[in-house]
């Protein structure tokens, strides 16, 4: 393979690769602002400049400085065999210092109140490549804060005019809302009059902005980013399988960001998913189990609720009636498997249904010119309909939710699972189950809560781990980010508990009465508490063990379970701040 040397490190490359890509791939740092692999490269910030030497074919292949020793932008220069690149020699370093000084001339240096502090390209490069002092004595140009659209503010005075944001709206979203207005030190990024930055991918410009200029209104002043922990997740709202970071602190979700995966979402995510997590901390969450007593819904313990579930299902069977379960496409494959196992343990003849699969419009595809695949917004607004279908097939087949609606009266008891991000109960659904005893396992309160025999609060995607299969059949695992909220449990745990009780076994008593579970504790922070530890439960639900059981059940499930892409654990990030023992 051809090789180049970057700052003394030999790096292999493929023909056509740019020097900056080779350096990024090999962990050799070259500073960069305007460059982004998903966009065109205008080579305009000039911080990536390097002195490049290469074999001269007109001088017997002797290695000589290119362009007479002038600095060249590594973000647009293609590597050739035998090149030697210097970004740490005096000439390149003098350029880096000059660029940093130039960029900071009109920068307000307001890091203490800037959301980007802690993940800012200007901060990092000032430290690594800049001067330790300012020589600028004049007045700085003052630029306004602007409302760019429904989700984005612009702090113009922090902008370094890298144009990543403009190129994104030109090349990827193709909505072209952004432009450069003015010239020289009056140049500023702006929208066209009356045309806000508002498209389904708009907030990707916040991620692209290397400084704190474009900011997410939703995250504004919400957290210092160094307190956030990142958990690898999968789009929980649509069938895209897009990879995401769930960023949280002290048991609270604060933002969702795209996680680069060139086979899936490349570098981007939709605003729909970015802002679609609010139901996790919604006041509308079902907070504790409830059961019907003398015609009224009353709060109950988990044990009380479980007993009511079993009596509801057994009463139906005893009366010679059929039972059914509807598995929501919002649940993981492992949960679907456990729920089917549970219902068949209680009633081997129970009918299986797939819960409602929300569809909105049609798939929308973006060209994504710098990637090998387009970026697609899926019309199917459920993360795992395909995975749940496969599980239900493995248990002998299923019918769609519409069939259950039309035949609800035939059943003596129906278990309904929800876990949708908003109210999913239509008039038709509410009407269909008016006279049928239902066991509701759900996350958000809906009108079904008032008509159910028993209501079990379930955990959202952020409070569980498991696997979703996307619309293309790619099954991916995700990790648990938050402790379970309120008194909820994930559907896999609920199924395990019910199976254990149905078999006549006891559940584990709480270890600590009214116990405290410390979450996300960091130095200097007050730990958050969760009462999850105080809840009775059976064998702890483990999605890995569930996949093992799936593998043992039959060939189709084995293929699915073994094909799940399990994500690599996040590499621990070591702070560069010295820890002080108090
Ligand atoms: S707003 Fe941010 S992304 Fe856009 S040009 Fe300025 S610095 Fe670059
Ligand atoms: S990253 Fe190369 S010129 Fe900006």
C-alpha cells in the first residue's frame, strides 16, 4: 500500500485520499475548522496548512518541498506515494498561531457563559496552537445575537466563518436557508429575510459549528457539557436505525446527538429524533401501578398489580374465553420475546398481535454527496416493527392491530403494550376495548388507563437496553442511559416477574426499604436518587440472556439474535484537569 509520513508517522493510504483524512484516520492531529468529511472542502480557514515535501519526478524522485516550500492545505491536498508532511515545524506552527490570533481578534472570549465551552474548537486550539496572550488593543467588532429558526440561535460574534453551516444547507439538506452576508470584518452568517432555518435536518448545523456560534435553543444554558455522560443509543422513534448519543447527567436526559456510523446515519440525525425524547421526563408518565377496585382505578403495589394481571388472564381462560397480547413496535426484540414467552406460559393458546405501527408520509431521502449512502428520514415512526414481527412469527404467527380492534369483543382478556412517545390511543382503539378487560403496560397516561383492569408503568428507551431492527433489517443493540424513572420497569422485567409468579415462585423483596439508588455521581455533584431499587422483582431481566434464549428457540430467531450488532462500549474519557482530594 502507498505510504506517506505525517509528522514522522508513516501512514498507509488509498489513492485519492486527502492528507487530512489520513491523519484523522491514524490519530495524527492536524488542526481543522472548515473541513468536515461530510461536506465539500473550501480550504478557507487555513489552519490545517502544512509544509509538504514529495518526490520530484523531474529530479530523479528526490524528495523536495512542494510549491517551493509554501504551506499547502491538507484538507484538499491528495496524498501521493512518499510524501512527507510537516504540521509541527516552525513554518506550519507560525501559521497556526497567526490563524488563531486572527480568529480571536473579534471573538468575545465569553467562554464562561458559552454553551460550547468544553467542546469548542476555538478553546481547544487556543490552548494547543494559539498564543498565551492577546496583542489586540483596538475595539472589537460587535455582532448581534440572532433568532435563526425555531430551534437555533446564532451568537454572531463567536462565528469564525468556516461556512460549514452554509455548506450543510446547500449540499445535504439542500434547503439553502443560510448565506454569508457582507464583506471583510462585517461578513456574517445569516438567513434570507423571512426564511427561517427550519428543515427536518436543521439542527445538524449546531453539531457542525466548531465554535459556540450556532446554539440549540433546547439545550441553551441547560448543562455544562463536561458533566454530561454519553450512552450509545439507536433512534428510538423511527425505523431508521440511526446511531445516537444519549447525553445525560444525574438521571436526567439533556440532549441527543448523532453518533457517526458510515453504514447507517453517516454524520447526521433528524430534528424529529433530536427533540423527540421529551416524553421521557414528561409529567404525563404513568408513575406507579394501578388496578381496578370496585370500578375505580386505585394505586397499588407491583405485587398487587401482578396478582390482578394473573387473575384477569386466568379468569378469562376459566370462563372459556380467549386471551391475546399486542406487542408494540416500540419495544425491543428481547422484550417482545419475553412477553410472548410469558403469555404462552400463562395461556398456550393466547393470540399474538403487532401493536399499531405509526406511518407518516413517505420515506424522504437526502443525497448526502460525500457519503456512500443517502441519508433517509423514515416514514415508519416505530424503531422495531420489523424485529417484533420476526419474534411474533417465531411464536407461530400474528395478526395486525386492526384485526384485534375488529375482534376485541371475542377476547376475555387482552394485554396491550404501548411505549409510544405520544398518545397512541385513537377513538377506535378506545371504543374497541370498552367492554374487554385489558392489562395495560404503557409509558404515557392515555384514556385506556381509566378503563383497564390493571395498569403497569413501563420504562422508556432511555431506561433500558436491548436491540432494535431497522427498516433495512439491521439489528443493533443499545445501552441503558438512565435509571428507571418513577416506579416503572422495562417490559422484559415485567414479563419475567409475571412468569415467575405464574409458576408459583416468589419475587425478591426490596433490599433497601424506600431505598436510594445513586446515579451519575461526579465530584462536586449531589447524587440523584431513584426508588427503582426498592421495587420487588423476579430474576433481573438481562437482554443478553434473552438473546441467548432466542437463539435456542428456533433457527430464524437464532439468526436474528446472533446477527445483532452489539455496540462497543464508550471509550472512557480521562479529564485533563487534575483531581483534587477534598
Ligand atoms: S456559524 Fe459556526 S458553522 Fe457557521 S460559519 Fe460560523 S463558525 Fe462556521
Ligand atoms: S481545514 Fe483546511 S483550510 Fe480549513
